[in-house]
C-alpha cells in the first residue's frame, strides 16, 4: 500500500496523513490516532527513503566491533537485547568490524559523513576513551555500555563491577581463603579496572597482601582460562580459590582444576561472573556455580531504551544508570583447604 492509497482510504490529503504518521503537532490527536490505527490495520509501511527525508532519521543504530573475537557469546547476548528492543520501533543495527584502532576511528568518521546511523553504541570503554571524545566532536549521539572520563556529559549504563567483585572476594576471605586468583578481562578496559579495584579493596580491608602472580588479564575464552589456571595451580603455594571473569572463563578454570586432580568446591573454590547465558546455566553445572550475576541481554535492551530517549531529546547528563550485581552462592565455593 502506498501513501496515496492510504490517504484515499481515509479521505484525507497525503500531506495530512504523512504529518500524522510522523507526529507533527499541527495534526490533532483524534486524526493522528485514526491514521495510525488504519495504517496498522491495513499493513501500511512508509517508504524508508521517504521516511528519512521526512524525519531526518536514518532508522539505524551503529556498533563497531574490534576484531572477530568481539563477536562471541557476550556480544551475541548483548545484541539480542539491543535488537529485541529496537525492532519494536523498526530500527536496524548496523554492525561494522575493524582490525585496528585507527580503522575504528575511521569508521566513526564515515558514520558521521554518511549519516547512515542516528546514534552509536560504545562498548567496553577505557577509563579515558578517545572514541567518546571523537563522537562528541562529530556530534553523533551515543550511549556507553560502561563508563569513561571525558570532558562533557555522556549517556551510560554500567554494572557495579567494583562492588560485585569486592563482595565475592570478601565472601571467599570469610571462608578462609587467602590465595585468591583473579582472572580478569582485557587490561585497560574500564570494567576490568573496576573489578581489580574491588578485588584489591577486599584484600586490603583484611590485611591480605596481593600477589601479581595470581592476577591475569585476557579475553574471556575457555582455552585461555585453562592455560592461565593451569599455570597458577602449579604455583606453591597454589591458589585455593578463583574469581572467573565470565562463565566461559569458568569452564576453562574448571577443566584445569579437574586435570590437576582437584575437586571444585572442596579442594578449590570458584566464583564466576554470570552474564545469564540461556545455554550456560550456573544452576545446571556440577557442582553448581557460585556467581556474581547481571544479565547482559537485559543491559542491551535498556541501552536501546536509553538511545531512544537520547534521540527524543533527553539530555545525556540525565541518562546514567549503575546496576547492582547480585552475589549468588552455590556449591562451587566452600571453606579453604591448604594448597
């Protein structure tokens, strides 16, 4: 159905119908609702090019991935949340993959020049993230999944990584553990730095010295976690507990514990961060996994909401959300045994 056909069916001019569909204030509410209901009932969808001309919007949100490694289970869950919300407003996600930081910055400049996206999602930021400065200079609206320090106000949603890891570490200390290993994310990323702050704060509060040999940074994969945990378990004294940065990391740590002839939850404890993957349930593992828990899919959906609010005119300074992290205790964390 064309706009002309819809207008004829309603007995209105094409201009009135177009303005009603696009929310122009000069169209009264009764007419607007009548047009919207009829368009929905008859299956009318505006031509994308015409809609862009009418609204000045591209109808798409941009996301740049830094290499193929970023298109893993965490990003898949996050995109499921973002896309699930944006599809309700018929907004697409435009994903670009780059190989270097220079290519990523160039991708943002192309996005500004081409006007193919209305806003950008910035993920895994650093403490001082020049991508945020660039997008601010380019006047592209964006929402951070995480936090950074820039000159002006920015919209962001983050989870309390510091508090979550501090609570998990304190719990292990309460159980008598003193050799606690931290398998963290990539060094320099804000969430990794916040987790390290929480870990060190918990140790310091109990007067327990930290050991750099028990702290590692990497991407979250089963294989890397296995190698890191295997090397740590060969230390003397070995760690009696692990803090795993993700459930993927936890799988590798569990494999290393088992290969060393040890039993998870008895000889070695573990608390993992759970992004609530539908296919990797902490309750279904054996033993069940103690976790710090926060759904990355829900975060994606909420970030999509914040993007829509930003595009509707809400100031970035008013769009700040820090979500609590839940500590869920199960069978994988128990009293310390000497290594």
